[in-house]
C-alpha cells in the first residue's frame, strides 16, 4: 500500500516528467496484480486523500471489468455488499470516488445478470431507499441515481462477449420497469431539489440509449418538457429529449410521436423570447429538439396524412430556426443544425409513389421556395465594418457555412427545377433595374451565389434565363471584393454555356480581364479565365492578343501564376502556328532573360527559388499547349464533315521554344546538378511537354536522351528515371528514335546497378523509379533486354533485393517488374536463362514476404508474382516450392509441414484464377503470422 501511495504522490505532485511516467507504469501494473484485491479496500479508508481513494476505486473497477474470471463465484455476494457499503460511505464524500465505485458495482451487476443477480436494479433501489447509515436521504438518492446512470453507460463500453451482450441487454431492458416509476416520482415531486431533478434527467438520457421503447418512456419525456423553463435543468432536459426521440427504434411508436409534435410546437414562445433576449443557448437547445423530431421521423409523420397541419407547423418552426436572426457564427450558431433536415424531408417526399408525391409537392414546393429565400438571406455578408471586426476563424466558419448552403441549394434544385433559376433571375433583375430602391451589394452577391451554386454542378445549358443573366452581369456595380469574387465564380460556372453561345463572350470577358489586375481577386479571376480558355478556346482567337497582353502584366503579380500559365496554354492551342510562336515569344522572353541572368549567378537559396519558379511557369504553360486537339475539336457541330487541313508542316511550337532554351537549361543544370528540386523542375518541363506533345516531341529525343544520360551519370536522381520511363513509353517502338532511347536505357541501367553494388538502402525512391522503368521497357519494347550491353542477371538480382525493402511503393513497383518479366521467358532468351538459373531466389523472397517479412497490405502484389511464376514457369515452380518449403521454420516457425503442403497444392492448382491465388496467399500469411481467426485479422 505504502509503495502505491508513494507512486500516486509521485504521479500527482512530482514535477519531474520521467518520475511521473515511471509512477504511472508502476500503478498500471499494480492495478492488474493479484494483490490489488487487498490494497483497493485499504486505499479507500476515510483518512486517505481523494486522489488515493480514487485510485483504489479505479483498481477495483479494472479487476471486475477485465479480470472477472479470476473472482470465485462464492465471493460475488461479499464483493457486492462491500461495494454497497462503500458507495453509502462516499455518497456524501468525494464525487469522483463515488462515481468510480458506482461504475465498479455496475460492472459487477453486468457480469452477474441475469443468472447470479436476477433482480439487480430493484435491489439497488431498495438498498438506497432504506434509512440508516447516518447518511441523509438526499445524498443516498443522488448516489442511487448516479449508480443507475452509469449502469447503461458501463454496458455500452463493456467488453462482454457477443452472446452475453444480447442476454444482458434483454435483462437491462426488463429492469426499466423498476427505474421508470422512480424517475417519474422524483421528477414530479414539488419538493425534489434541483440537483436531484438534473440527475434524474441524466439518468433518463443514459437509459434511452439502450433502445428503451419510446412508448414506455413517453410520460417521462413529456415531464422533460415541463423542466425546460427551468434554466438549471434546461441543458440536461434537452439532452434527454433529443436522445429519446433520436433512437432508431422510436419511429415505431407513431402515436407517441404524434403526441410529441404539439409539445415541441408549444416551445415556440420560449424560442421567440430567447431570440429577443439574445439567449443563444436556449434557442440552440429548442432548435435541437425540433430538428431531432423532424429529421428522425419526417417519413413517419408525413405518412400520418390526417395530421398534416401539425407536421407542417413543425416544418415551419424548423424554417424559423433556419432563418434565425443574426450572422452565423457570430450572433447565432443554430441555423446550421437545420440543414440536414431539409435534405431528409426532400428525400422522403421524393421517395413516395408519384400520386402521393404530387400531393406532398403541392404543400411543400412553396415551403422549399421560401427555404431558398431564407438560405440566401443567411448567406449574405454582414456590413463591411462588421465583417472587418470578425476573427479569421469566424470568417473561415462563415465560408464553410456558405459552402453548406450552396450544397443545400444544389440539392433543392432537384425538387424545384428550372423554376428556381427563373425565380433567382427575376429577383436579380428587379434589384439591378430598379433605380428607386437602393439595394445592398450583399443582396446581389447572395443571389449570384445561389446561381453559381446550381450552375457549377448542374447542366444549365437548356435554361432560358442564362442569356438574361449574362446580360445583367455587366450592369452590376462592383465595388466590393466579395461581390467581385462571386461575379467571377459565376462567370466561371457558365463557361460551358459560353462555349455554346460564344456571342456572349464579349460582354463578360472584359470583366474577367479587369479583375486579373486585382491581387485580391487572383483566385477567382484566374480560375475563371482558365475555365473560359479551356471550354471556349476555339472562339477566343479574336481576343487572344488582348488576353496575352493583360496576362503578361498580371503573371508576376498573381499568386495563381501557374494556373494563369495553364489558361494561356489552352488559349494558344487554338491559334495558327505562327501566331502561337509570336505570342510565345512575347510571353516567354522576359522569363528567359531572367533565367539567363540567374544562370550566371553563384548558386544561393534565393536564386534557386527564382529558377524553380520560372521552370514551373514554363512547364505549366506546356502542360496545356496542345495543337493536336485543333483538328478534332474545331470541327464539332459543323454540317457535313469538312476535310480539315493537314496539320501545319514544321516543328511543334513547344519544340521550337524548347530547342531555343535547351542550351540555357543545360547551363542551369550544370550549376544545380546536386539539387534534387532544380533537377525535378527541369525534368518536369520535359515530362509535361512529352506527355502533351507525344510524337511531336520526336525532334528533341536525341538531345534530351543525351542530357538525361549525363545528368543521371553525374548525380542519379529519381526524376531523371521517371522522365526516361516516359520516353521509353512513347518512343522506344519508333525505328528512328530507338538508338538514342536504347543508349539512354542501357546507361541509366548500368549506373543504377552500380548504386546497388554500393548499397541502395538510402535510395528507395531511385529503386522505385528504376523498377518502374524496367517494367515499362519490358512492356513496350522487350527487345531492350536482348542487348549485349544489358546485364539482365544483375537487374534480376536487384529486383530480388528490392522485394525486401521496407517501403511499400518500392515493393509494389518491384512486384510489377516481375509480373512483366516472367511472361517474357517464352520470347526473350536472356530472361528465360536468368529465370531458370535464379528463379528459386525470387520464389524464396516472395515466400519470405508472405511468411511475415512484408506488410500484410502488400500480399496481393506478392500473390500476383506467385501467379505469374505458376503461369509461365510451372515445371520449375513445382520443384522450387517443394525445395524452399522443406527448410524447417521457413517461411515462419508457426506453420506446420501439413499447412505448407496444403499451401503448395492449392497454389499449383490455380493457373487461371488470380483472385483465388490472392485468397490462398492471404489465408497462408495469417497462419504464418499467428493471426488466423483473430479479431485483428478480420479488421483488414
């Protein structure tokens, strides 16, 4: 005991964190030791401080809840009596110790119900209602309520086996008959102290979570409503009502639900008063009750057609909560609670058969039109002055709230359809054309926001109000950042429509170009320009010069410069080649000059960032600059198919530019070869270009292959291998380009093999990219493996080594390499030779991984290799499997010879069904790891 007390003292009062940790470790062990039974009671002595008593009570609970099987059944009764008397002692003592003791007795009750202690709850009630022990009645009553409250809570978290859980839940359900009258009596007694009533409400909250039938707790739930006017009881009463009506089972008790509707409606006066007095907690609580009833039971209540007015009144009450005065989240936090209710109600209405649906729509369509008005009102920004006083956290919460409103509007559109757009358009038209009534920018912004919410995700091309809307947009006097942002996003949302109606571009494009110059609008204006350039590029040539000129000025100023470059790439793609070159020249020249200057400077951190930035701008531009799409897209929608002109002769404009700057890029590289970020940025330019241009990139293949080879030989980096893989993918099959690609492939392979000799563990990224490159080569051009200069045996051995890496991506790429390699045994002699000589090493590595050497999440990949071996090397695999699995303790000490034999037979049988091989491997790996049949195994 004294050592426990010393440890507790250390835990609570010693400032040294290491001593605290040691003390905690010691106490955890003490709690589960057999001696705990003796010292628990001693630590509960009245002369001990509460922290020590609390530890004693916790240790008791640990023993009972986790080590129940250690307690002989003849001691149950003694333990129960001791706990009862301790609870009585502490009923007027420390609250935290009392609660732990109650939890311990609850755990005892759950372990002995229903056989060993059939009438547990009535006995608890009886013991605490008897006079005696010198403890006053109120303290005993509170202790009993605490015990009854923790009983269902302890059940929810207990570790009872599944079959026992069902038995105990049933037994507890039967005990509700003893609990309910007691709670009702205490709640209805005029002289019950507030603390007792609050505990009664908590107790009810706890029991309803056991799915107590709502019909049986109906009276108590109604009593909770009478407690709502009392500020002391308000929160606990709300919690109890919400828990009771949110139980999944409660929808069966329609009659009770119908009685609750008027109860909830009667709270409207209290709700109005709370709002008038700025009492956010009360309005929040009442809203929670209304939403819980509406959201959980809208279908059941809709079906009671004769009570339709009551339910409609509830819906209107929830509408009132949605439109509660004030700005979220500063002056109110309630309206957001109601949004899911509107989804639920709509889903329920739309799920009825067409006839009934029509009846409901007649009643509820007007409600949803009203909802749109309310939501757009709530989405309005406050005055500039007020908004400026908000914290950044409040602004962010408001932004998220508006996104939720946007999602709700989009959903409501499914029910209201095109009429909703007309409705918004009319309102916007009235604001913008009514000269008498001055309207706030907030109002205009919210209506546009509603439009944009719908247009972003729904095809509005058929809507007849869009031309009018586009016509109205230029009339908006934009004197505010938020409004300007929303105007931009609205134009962006209509980009597809503009592509079908290019004549309207001239009325909105100037607005977008004007906004580009404002740094505060960079996100909205650049993303809108990008959408327009992508969707409408064939209609933009007349505007191209202007767009490029404005963009050139803005690129330096905008934080969205990479997106802007992508927009320009789309735009230029639709121009004639000579115009592309002219625009490219004026666009890129300033950056090239900057890059030349930077290349001359001595490398330092700031010029490194500038170099990476410029290379990033170029690669973003080349990502979208794709003239190959001109022929197939510009012909869309024309009458009889017209033969389009053949693509213009001469090199692709991107190639022309790359050739001009190639020497400069080499200079930059020579200075920054050590820096993986600069190398990555250089590789990205070529990778994006190759990806977009495909075969048009051919004129640069030999230049780039040579540069890549030099780069990789000097300082090997994964990004150079990834670019090589891209080149192999596109050009290895072309006769003209095969020699430089072959030379590059052989060079990077031999350099990587030397890395393997020095020890590849520090370079998992290089190994990963190398394996992907080898797999790509086998897939696109297996002839590369016929070369005298390629050491196929060494590549194979590197693969076997890479299978043992701890990094999952590397192992996946390596498995992919082997699944590409094994089918080549039939047509690439060097591959056949190496597999015949060393295939057993591969099998051993795979079995080692399955035996527990690799993560379980990678088993499907290893199964693929095994399947491939079986399909392409069956006779060899039969021998290898037998030899490899003969070794004792391989691949795991946990598997028997019989289990290994079964595994071998199962694998050799499956040469067609890959899915089955994966299942066999998963089963076997669990046995190898000692996890077969465990809960942990089932979690995967």
